[in-house]
C-alpha cells in the first residue's frame, strides 16, 4: 500500500503575551463552577516547595476514545469530590509571561515560610508592573482539582483535529548517548466549552519541572479556554525504526507494525499502550506535570540503536488485537501543531512531522549522530512536557 504523506504547515508561533492572556482567562463563561473551594480566602495553604508527592491533577480536558477505558486519575481528598478544588498545599508566586522554552526566564518565586508576603530570598514578588498570581503546585496531596473528562459513545468515531509532537524531536537531532523523550499529544476541538484550569510554570525544566494551578492573590481560580480536549486511546503504538537510505520508498505493514521497502531498517522499539505494564520500558500515556494527558516514552538510544543515522519514530494505532474497537482516527484534515520554529532556526536543525491518514499514523524522522560527550540534542534538553 502506498503511503499518503504530506508535510503539514506548522501552526504559527504563538506570541508569549497571547499565551499568558489565555492562561489568565477567568470563569466568566458557561463552566461548571467547582464546589468546595477549600481555603478560599488565603491562610492555611502553605507557601514553598515542600510537597507530599502524589500524581498530577488533570488540568486539561480529556476525551476517552474507547468508552470506559481510561487512565487512573487523582482521587479527591477525603470529604471532597471530582468537582472540588482543594488548595491547602504548597504554592509559589508567579507573574509576567509564562516561559515557552528553557531559554525563557521564569517569573516566579517561592514565598518565605516565615513571611509569605516576601520571596524566600526576602525580595518582593513581582516586577512592579505585572499582576501577581499564585500557582498551587502539582503533586501535592493537599492540592486537588480535575478538568472535564468526556467519553466517546459506543462505536463513535473520534477524528483527531491536531497532533502535537514534542518540541525536542522537532527542533534537534540527537547522539547515540541520548535519552530521547518522545511525546505525542492528540487534540480534539470541542463543540462546547468545558472546564479547563489555567496552569503556570513555577520552576525547573525537564525532570525537575514544576507547574501549578493559577489563582489570584485571594485564591480565585483561573481557567483556560476549555474548547479542546486531549484524546486517550489504548490502541496507540510507538515504533522506532532505523532508515538505511536518505530517500526511502516505504510501505506501512500493519501486520508487523513497521515500515517495509527500500530503505527500511531495524526496528529498535515497538510497543502499544494496551501492552503496557509497570516501569519505564513500556509505551504508555500519563497525566504530565502540566496536567495534560500525553503519550510518552524515553528512548534510551545508548541501549536501543542500530548505529548512527536516521530513525523514523511512528505513532500508529493497533486494531482488534487491543481487545476493543478502535475509535480514533487521523484524517486528511488532521494538522500538526508546531511551536519549535524559532528553536530550530537558532540551532540550524529541524525535523518535520507528517500525517499519513491512509494508514492512520503520524511520524517524524530524527538523526542519531556519533557518540558525543553530552546527553543529546535539544535546546536545554527540550521542554519537559507538552
């Protein structure tokens, strides 16, 4: 079968000010207002970064594509339900523009435990002109919220409106030493507005990155646009395969979940969400630090490679072998979300993701160069989550 491959014009780079405006949008639309907003007028909620670690709260709406097959989400604290917002845990001050990549400044500070009116370093929070907000930290057992969850009907076809590949894959190539984070997000436009929480970046990048729910200084919850949802399908599969030619002529083989033809090389990884078990070696979905359901896998290129060269990373969907009817489809109208054009231009690199609607998959080609002294490409190691 001939593959249908088309380069999709990446979405225009969204200026940081617009991102911040969207993140600050309040609940003045027709949203389900959370009940039991604990500690609504301040006091009791502790500042600082000490948290009792738990999973991330769902901040961005999600659509369960195959009916009741879902990811486990945070359980509300005792005495609350999934409509509750509980803000009794750690928080940071935030202001200014939310950072978009590791080269951007992070406008935040941890409040002093002895005087929460000032930062930990005894400076006054803010820049004197920007509105100062709070960001209640993820992974704190005393902070809880949950965005809207939606369930596709039996036999309902869920068409993906856009695919978001990790910026690090789009912006750079890597070395054989690298641990390459491969992230994919599927996005669906919604017919009506649902509950989405505004999030702010508080500290770190990558493994130590932290985000929190944005509120005003008196703990009034801030909301996002709520007009999109991510899509979760247990049929999702990731395949990483060596290419042996610069311009391969390939066909997708649904039986082997790999590319065949002139230029098809060794498959170094292939796994589906429905096959996942515990541990980092499986392909799976998760609620990331931003509170969004993403598909993620850290490719240890040092262990799984067939030498330096070009590799094709393919996101596809299994069929009946997953045990349920596949409802999730890429179409000729599915677009690619891109936010790494500036990074790619700065570094002289850039990889383009493609949609193959005929085979219901999307792919991106990245290069592994010879072993270097560092941990791989990507500006600042790439963003820690989509």
